DNA sequence: CAACTCAAGCTTTTT
DNA sequence: GCTTGAGTTG
């Protein structure tokens, strides 16, 4: 294939790339051989760099697209990457007709999707037998197979580490099941060898090992596989002879082998992922990772930020090479005041006098400062780019409403989707629900696709209520399920037609437990009002379809008719009510709706105006720290002396991500009055903007004084 | 208003 | 199991 020179490449790129590339970005693009670590702060154009790097490899270095393996963290990110890649590739080809390559040939996607694609493509012998367990199905699988194990005395030494002594009964068993579900991901994600666990003298460890092994065997026996074990299997594939053509190629253009591996969001990599990446590049050594330690948000999912922090060390250890480091700290997204704010926010926590994050910080982050770009300025409507609003939940929701309405009324924003409300959780039994209520009462629709609200929809309520009426009640309903069951039944009573009620009565008297088919009942009920006319609304019928899908996977997993009813209540309904299920998501946020998102969901996105709520929330899953402590000997790096600091650090990072999504205006909601000083929990009174107006005010005053005095930041962009 | 006591609560997501 | 928020005490 014809190739471009580096100069030609960058000259062409300037024509279609949105912004002029800075020297650091160019450096990251042209460094192709050997390991490379790109530290990419918020808004530093890392997707652009990744896309251009892939194109550079193809058009300048003459690399076959099929030998590039590019991993993104989410499907959405992968779509964004591919669409930009194809657009740019088109532009390059138009300018240089001599180029001929197919951008789509790149291996790009999430690690899971790539693992499946590769194992299918290269017909890995061990893969074909498995059926993939989704999240919901996996939960059902564990409930079904491990319920009895939660009652066994012999496993108590493990369970007790996570329980209060007085706890008893059904709720306790359910808690244990949820612990097991966590455990069966934790062990493989951290590459903990089960054969060594089993031999441990400390009982909780050997019990965990045995239970995990049982899980793995049960998966195998039933020909199932879950997401974590897809990765495990992929690693096995990479270490087997069968992967030779894939990794090393056969000399043809058809199988060129993997020569370049690029990984995005590397700060959220777990040790299992890490092993996969280093195995992929064991020959080529060309591994590029992109990330930022402070945006590590997925510890609950096994992410170990150390993989990113200590990337250089791992390169020396596994590849025998020194990694090159490039820092992209120029922020092209946010207004100057917002950039100053996010830097200050981090700095404040790092050196706070009341709690020492400094130690955690030293080990788990990289010293740096985000730089602002002088070009990013807009919305001069307010004096400050940062606004703080205080009040109780009701007031905050109201004030949010008036703010959004005012912005639209004054023409500062053209559509509601220019603003976003970011929250740690968007479930509607919390603040998000209040916001929806206030907004919709006053005529602005709210778009909150991740509210886990499928089971609270009218249509699903009627359907589940009807099914509950038909299927005889299981005596042993867990307490926590009773409330939701009542809601479903009530929805059924309120919303259903006489016709439907009659049918339900008829079906319930004719029911035969030995011959129960829940899915069949579901379809029968669909022909009665109001379910019948629900089907005419697209979104509603999609929701019903999702429910039928869940029922279908459940029915398939419980073959034993004798336990079907029991499992329906104890497992299916319980998981449904506890974990919830999401509504169908629309591709683009509807413009005339006000969007609410989780902070996690907002990662990688940017919005003109960002409102952040629940800013005092620092809660985390305590079981994680406990698990890390329990398995410390087997972990890549466990740091003993600051476990509680980790939850603060996690929270700091969560809000850092939220704040850094804002382009022109950041609104912070403060829920509570300032609490009196408490020496046992100093962060409550000092740490988050949600708790202390003073430090935020101090920041603003200082910022404006600086601007007034004409004092210019040393770190200002040069352009 | 600092210090102590005690019962209630415990999110986030990849395919 | 640990943190949190409300309530109590000195």
C-alpha cells in the first residue's frame, strides 16, 4: 500500500481535525514502537489522539488494520471511536486517493466483545460449548445453585466476617448470596489461583476457594460462562497454541498477527485485563495505554488503579522494556475557573489537615496539574462559572427547575439537553425522583434512562401484579420483597380492566403447579386490556418485551417444575426488585427533555452546563475493603494502612469526574446545613462542597482577586 | 457545642 | 462489618 510521510499526515489531519494538535498530542501519536503510557487529563482530546494514532499506524507506518487491537471501556465509547475513525479515514482517502485500506478491519471494541469475536473467528475449541450468562441470569444462576450453601455451618467462618452477630433468617441468606456473587467475580478479576486458596489454613480463605471452585464447575457442567470468565477463557486461549495465528500471524495479509495494542481508560483495568494485554504484546511489545488515575471509578468492578500507576514497572517486568510517558494535561473543554476549581478540589483533599489522604494519594495517583485553554469561554450571563445552590431536597429540585427554565428563557441554552444533572445514583426512590416530580409537575419532561425503573412502570406493574394473582403465593417471601409485591398488586387492581381481572381469576383457579409455564401466561394476558392497547405504544411494548425476556431466561434456567414457584418468588421477583432493571435507552438524549445521569455514565462526555447533586455522598461498598483485606496476600498490591481513606479517595475521584464534565458552567447542589465539627468524621464538615460553603467561597474570592490583579497563571496555554 | 451512644442503612456497571 | 444521623449528656 502507498504510504504518507509524517508531514503529509499531519498536514492533512489539520484540515479535518477539530482543533490544532499540540506537541504532546503529536508525540503520543508518533511514538509507535514499544510500550507507551499516555496520561490524559479531562478534556485533553484523548479520543482524538487514539483515532489519529490508529490512522497514523495505518497510513504512515503501513500497518495492516487487522494487526491493531484497540480496546475501549464501554460500547458507547467504541461506537464513538469507530465513527470518528471512519469519518477521518474517509477524509484522508479523499485527499490521498492512492491510499487503500479498510478502517473497519481494526479489532476495536470492549475487551469482552473482542474476546468473543476473536475466539469465534479463530474457532477456539473450548469456547464453542458455552452459553453466555447475562448479569440478571448470572444472579439467578447463583441464587438457584448456592441457596443451600448459605445455610451450611461449615461456611460460617467466611460469612461471619461480613455479618453482625444477631442477624438471622431469610434476609441473611440473601445477603450471603449477594456476597458470593461479589466473591465469584473478585477472585478471577484479581487472578487469585483457586488451587492455592483451597490449601490455605485460614478457614475463610479455603472456604472461599472451595465455593469459587464449585461455581466454576457448575458453570462448566451447565455449559454457561459469565463475563469475567470470558476474559479468563480468552487468556487461556492466548496462552494456548491455538492462538498462534491470531497473535503472530501466518505471514499473509489475511492473518497479519496482532502488532499494536491500544487500551483506553487504563486506570480502570483489573489484573486479569492487564495479564491479557501483556500476553497479547509479549512478542511485539507495542502496548499503548491511555488513562488518568483520578478518573478511576470502577473499584467495585475490580479495577485496580495500580495497574496504571505502576505500568512502567510492569513493562520492565513482563516485556523487559522501558515505557515512554507522555502527559496530556491541556484541557480544551472547560472554562478557566472550572479548571482552577478541579485542580483546587484535588489539592485540597490531598493535603487536608483533618484526614491524611496524602499517603493514599502518594501511592495511588500521579502528581500533575490540569492546564486551561484561553479559548474556552462562553455564557457570560453569570459572573461565576461556578454556582452553588443550597437547600433541602425539595428546594434544590425547585431551584434546579427555575435555573434550567431561566437559562432556556434567556436563550443561554437552546435545548434542555445542554444541561445535565449528574448524581452518584439515579434511582428514583432518591433525589432523582424528587427532581422528576418537580420538573414534570411544572411541565419539563425528564430523561433518566438508568433509573432502574422498569418494574415501576404501569405496564410492568399490571403484568407482574396479574402473574402474582395467578401463581400461588410462596409462604417464604423475604421481607424486602413484600413492599414491591404490594405495589405490583395494587397497580394491577387499579389499572386493569374487568375483563383482565376475570381472566386472571379464571387462570388462577385452573392453575396446575406441575405444568406451569409463566411465559405462556404472560402471552395470554397480553390480549386483554389495558395490556392489549399498551402494545400500540412503542416504548411501552419495548418494556413489556424486556420483561418477557427476563421471564424467559428465568424459565430456561429453572428446569425443575417442582421448585418453579418457589424460585419465581424467591429468586426471580427478589432479584428483579432488588437489582431493578433499566428501561430501553434511546440513542441520543431527546432535546426537549432534561437529562439525569449517573456520574459513571457521564464519563467521557461533556456538557455546556453541569449540575452536580448529592455532593456529600461518600458511601461505598464496605464489603470491597473487607475482601481486599481478606485476600491481601494474593493481590497485586494491597496497602494496609489506609483502608478507610480509600472510600474518601473514591468519592473525591467520583466528583472530580463529575465536575470536569462541565464546559462553561458548573452548578453544585448543597443539600445540608453545615454540620458542627466532629472529630470522628472531619470530612463531613470540611471535605466536599456539599458540606462547606466556606472553602468554596474562599476559592471564588481568591480566583476573582487573581483575575482582577491581572495575575496570569503560569500554566496558561501558550496559544 | 464537643463527645458519646445506638439503631438503621449499604451505590456504581461491563455483555 | 462499618458508617451515618439522630438523639443524649456534660
